[in-house]
C-alpha cells in the first residue's frame, strides 16, 4: 500500500499548512481587513495579500492597531491563520528582495553599495544573502 493511500500514515505538516492557506486568507480578510482591502473584499471577494493579513493580525495582537467599529475581536483562530500564512508571506518577500538585488546589480551597483543599503557590514555578506535568497526562491518555484 502506498503512503498516500495509507489511512494510518502521519500527515505532512507543511502540506496540511499549505492546504489551510486560502481558508486562513479568507478568514482574516473577512474578519479584519480595512480600507481598500475591505472594499475589494466587499465588492469582489478578493482577499488581502498574505503579508498584509499577517501584519494586520500582528498589529491588532500587539495593540499597535485598533479594531475598526464592528470588527470582531482577535481570537486564537485568527492567530493560527496568521501563522499559517507566515511562510507564504516570507516567500513573497524573499522573492521581492531577490528581485531588488538582481535589479541593483543589473544597474551597476556594487556589492558594497548593496550591503550598505541592506545594513550589512561587507560586500561578502550581501553576496551571501543574495545566494541564500536565490536558493530559497528557486526552491519555492519548483
């Protein structure tokens, strides 16, 4: 019997987390979106971006944002939903940073200039960061 058809096989935590992503995104958008994100949800059922959803929950949990009138209180399911989305938000941000690094190099910036922009001490640290990000974003795409 193959593992995928084995009812006694342990579930893959990453696979089950990925299966919850859209549910998490819809939950947080429906319960906690504000401004333009709320309008897009109300008009077209378009959910927030994962990073924005995670940020909203973090701000509400930390008390740095106040709930909108009529917004339900933050609960443990909201925190679980935000945690579910964190790897996806990180992957999107990593891809954005990797793209910025490639564009900076393509426009002639040195690794030392890039290191300064990133707040890193050496050109080598900037190159290593680029290599790590490139490796992660390549792995995420496959």
